[in-house]
């Protein structure tokens, strides 16, 4: 699933692909906003993305992973 995170006062957004479900991510975002804690998400490659909850502008949850284009796309 594609996740886009907008940060307050920053023009670029963070875009990552994650294996987590949309409900799990939505719950983590809600908790980070309510408690003012950090949002921690893992991408498909195992990297950890940490964003302070009070800096979140928006979080957009996409659908299932889009199919790749080109040689080797499955």
C-alpha cells in the first residue's frame, strides 16, 4: 500500500510503500495525533520512518500496490 505523509511547513511529502494494512496505519496516525507522540512506520524494505506527531500535516493511504511496468514486473 502506498502511504503519503505531508509535514507541516515542508513542501515535499514522504512517500513509502508498506505491507501494513490501511486500518493499522490509520490507528497509528490517530494515536500519534491524539498523544502528540511520534508516528513510526516500516516500509517494504524494512526501513523505519519516524515523524513527530505534532508535525503531521496529512496522511494519505492509497490502495493496493500498483503493478510495476517494464522488464521483470510481476
